[in-house]
C-alpha cells in the first residue's frame, strides 16, 4: 500500500516539476529585485527589469 501511495505521489510531483523548478530559480531573483528596489532612482529600474526577467523565466515550459 505504501508503494502505491509513494508511486502516485511521485507521479503527481513529476507533473508539477517544471513549475516548481522555475519557481525555485525565480525566487532568489525576485528577492534580489525587492532588495535592489530600496536604492533610490536606479533601484526602481533594476527592480522592474529583474521582475520582468523572472516573469519570463516563469513562462518557460520545463
């Protein structure tokens, strides 16, 4: 019974692997964008660029 549950859970996780992988990549990018956003003038431009790039990476079908 444990093997069946483990196998089913593994199959479900495999279906969402691409989504999780891109989120793991973009999370540090988004955090860096928020930190850089505190810098006056230049920070807003950098934050928008980083956030746009993170959104693009999220759309990549892995």
